[in-house]
C-alpha cells in the first residue's frame, strides 16, 4: 500500500487530532497499519484486529473463496487457529447463514475474534486446536478452516518486522519444517468432519507436496488449489463420503 493510501485511512479513522498524532507515531514506529487502525479489510469486511493479533492476509481470501465454492447455507463451520476470526466471519458473510465455531490458543486473539464472529452468530473457544470444541461437533463439521502457522522456525527471523515483531509467534512458527501444527490438525480432522466435509488450509508452494501427503496419510482425499495472482496455495482435504473410503484410508 502506498503512503498516500495509508494516510487517507489513518485520517478517516482518527477521531481527534490527538488520536491522529498518536496513530501516525505508532505507524512511524513500525506497527502494522492494521494494528494502528484497529481493523483490517478482508473480503470486503472490516475485521477488528487488536495489537499482537495475526493480521489476515489478502492472499488468504483465496482460501475463503474455495470454502464458499464447497459450502452451503446452514453449513457447520469451524475456524481453527482463527486469529481474528476473519476466515469464519467472511465465510458466514458470503453464505448468509452458517453454524460457526472458532478457536484459538491465544487469549488476545480470542477476545478479538469474539467481536468479529459473535455478531454473525458464531461461538468462540479458547484452547489448543480441537481441545476446547464441544464433543457434539465430532462427525458434523462441513467446512474446517485451519489457517495454521507454516513458517519454519529458522525462517521466522527473516519475516518483515511488522510480522516478526508485532504478531504473536504462535501464529507464525510452524516448527522445524513449518508443518508441525498442520500434522496435528490433519491427524484429528477426519473424526470431526462430516462425511464429504472438507478441511482447507494454506501453505507455501514449496511445502505443497508434503502437505498433500500429510492430508492423505490421515485419511483425507487431498487436492491443491493455487492462485498465481495472489501467490496463494491452498490444500483441500475431503473426508470420504463412504464407509469403504474411510476404512481404506484409516
């Protein structure tokens, strides 16, 4: 974004001259623009983003596009590693009505998510991946969104300061190869998904082959969706609809 565009957004958001000065000083100090504004634009929505919370990336809109193509109004949707809750909120907005649940291990992110998803009827939980979700959701989830961290640990230090310094490390660090959290998500996904339901997650192009194999090893039927314009790579892993498919995969 050009400086002129940032300036217009800050001017439009500031409520007082003193507030404007404070926002300019925070931005000049290196805070992400979204943390300065208190919101991020995501798929046409204004998503509340508190300081320290992972800022939803525009490339991740492609993941939501894929979910919209798969889902239907009234679908049961879970947004894991939800951060601000942008993915779940955007999918609910696109479909008009969903049964939405979101979860994150970071209490700051959870507080932020509540402001974004409770207005559309969503329920938010604090805890590690599936652990806080109600057991009644097992086998009922139509769409499982999991924007898991996938930056290898040794590469976190190479990220731009806006991410490396101002976003929670738990939202960035994916372990030695960047796929540790993903493995934990796929290991349980088939138990939570409804027959024919799908897990969608973002990864990098160089991790895609490994990510597809991980999903397949855990009983999902994976496929790859890519968008060159947004530099987005999404894996969609579907739980087989038939008992035969599940028994062969598990």
